[in-house]
């Protein structure tokens, strides 16, 4: 009898254990929602207890310490909401970033997540980017993202890049310097002849090593070409989209303006480059105008007591040639072992309102409408200038649309070649005609060589 009772007890105990195990398997299922409305199949990898498997991702970006600090804060915020995912962040200055990422891609040790700019085409053609289409609507929420930004990241029919910020290039005006010179502040709608005259006049009036403008021959190439119905790189045809005559016209413009004394000298431009905000001569009231992306206005203004503004570029026959564009964006590594988690982080980065408040406009204005509204509602005076300027650009493109711009294949080589040609003109080693002839020939060869390599 005791043996029978003991047997019954054992059976009942085993039944109870089985029932509890079944219940625990259901109750420990991953959360089904996130802050941006994604259904989180990102937690689909689970251990034997049904809990999400711990995942480690590496992420790399370029920028200064300020950008590193705010990016790490967003990583901390993401890890707090998804404690099973640990992200190891790495950053480098832009001067060393590309060599670092290229070396890691070549060795198969690239980070799971990394940032790219207009050179995304290079990486897409090499097939090293993670296709994201299958994650849209699940881990990756793009419902509130500008359609133009989605198109920007879709290359050869695959979504491989998600814009992390948007901006519009424009002319930064040092209002204080114009007031000192007793000159009216430039306005939207001016042309290139007026730009040259104004740059020369303010140089003459203020004197003593003051210049009207930086030389932005390189940075303005695609803009000027589009103003004349052409473009730097024709994506559809996979070749340059401009002729030598328009290039010669653009290079001559800057050579003539330099000869009139309206442009920063080549020597000063080397030691104080326009794209190094900390060394930009506008900070020391030595340059009155320059071309910069709108997202850099905040950093520039923080370094000077002079009042800065932004106006649209001088117009050409087809308009300004400027669009509301991606400043930079995020891609996943094609060989990542955790594609769902990569997609989940990208979605969080662009959609989460708390992340938007941390990031601000450091990489450009948010690419989702809700986060743009959130930041604009509490924007300071400089940020309001940025929002106002980008809104004017966005409105203008409704009547003057332009194609999305990408850097051409082999962009690093192209940039080095073009800047060398500009310096050869500036330092008198070549005539404009000689430099442009070489530039045009080399541009075609660089594209052809890089496309063939892919």
C-alpha cells in the first residue's frame, strides 16, 4: 500500500513539473513591442530557458568626441531597452575612418553596423552591405521616414542604407562681417556673378587678410553641374554625367575670383581647411562666406561670437541644384551573424524620440517627421535657422526637383585627384585648361576602373 501511494505521488509530481515547464516556456517569451512600434522578432534567438540569447554587436562611426559622447548615450539607451543586446562602439576621425573600415572589410572583420556617406555606392557595388528589405515592417520601421531618404538607400533594387540625418548644403553668411563692411546681407535668389562681386567687395572693404569666401570648387562640383542640367555621376549609365566644357567653366570661375582677391589663398586653405570646423577661418572673422552642410552650422556658431546665417546657393539656369539630402547613414555588414538585431538598432536610432533628443542635429535633422517636429518645438536660435533653411530648400525642390546625389565609384581617389588639380591651379603649376583636361580624363578612368573591379 505504501509502495502504491509512493508511485502515485511520483506520477503526480512529474505531471506538475511538466505543467510548470510548459507554462514557463510561454511566460518567458520575448517582448512583442518596442518604443518605435516594431514587432520584435529581434529576440527570436533564445536559450534553453526561453529567454533572449545574449548578443554582441560592433558598431563604428566617424566624428569628434562630441559625436562619440552622444552616440554612446544612444547606445546606452538602446541597451537599457534591449538588455540582451550589447553594442561595442568604436569611432575615428573622418581622416582615418575610411582606411580603418576598408581594412576591416577586406579582412572580413568589419563591424556589424557602420556609418557611410555619399560613398555608399562604392560599398553597395562591392556587395558588403546587408540587404534590409526583409526586415522592413518588422524589426525595421520606416513608416515615418521621408520617401526620398528611403530611395537614397536603395541601390540596384536593394535597401542597404538607412539615412541617419538629413541636411541641405548652403552658403553660411557671417552677418557680423557684412555689417562691419556696411554691406547688405545676401538673400536667396542671387546668382554666381553677384556672389563673385560680393566676395571681392567685402575682401577689399575689410582688408588685412580678410577674404570673401573659401574656394569650394570641389564641394560645389555636383551642385554647379546640376544647375546646368548635368550631374557629377550618372547612376543609371554608370559614368560621369558632365562634359569637359562645364567643368572648365566652373574651374575658371574660381580661378578668376581668386585673381581678384576674393578667395582664401591656397596656403591658408591648406592649414585652415573649410571642412575642419575648429580651424575654419570664419571662426576668426577672416572669411565672410562659405559652403557647408546645414548640420555643421551649430558647431561653427558655437566657436564664434559673430552672428551666422544660411542662404541658398547662387542660382544657375536650372535653379540652385540643392536638395534635402542624406548627410550620412547606417548600414549593416553583409556577413553579420545577427541581421535582425542590426535592423532593430537601426530602427531605434531613427525612430526613438529619446534617442532623437540626445542626437539633436549633430548628423543632420531627423529623417522621421515625428522626431523633426519634436526637435523643432524646442529648438534654440541656431537650430531654428537650420530648420528654416532646410524647409526653404525642401519647398524649392517641389518646383525645381533634382536627382539624388551619390559620390561616384572610387570617390576617395576622385577626391584626391580633384583637390590636387585645384591646388595645381592655385599654386600656378598648371593652367586651368591643363588641369581640367587631366581632371576630366582621370575622372572617367577612376569610374571605369572602380566599376570593373566590382
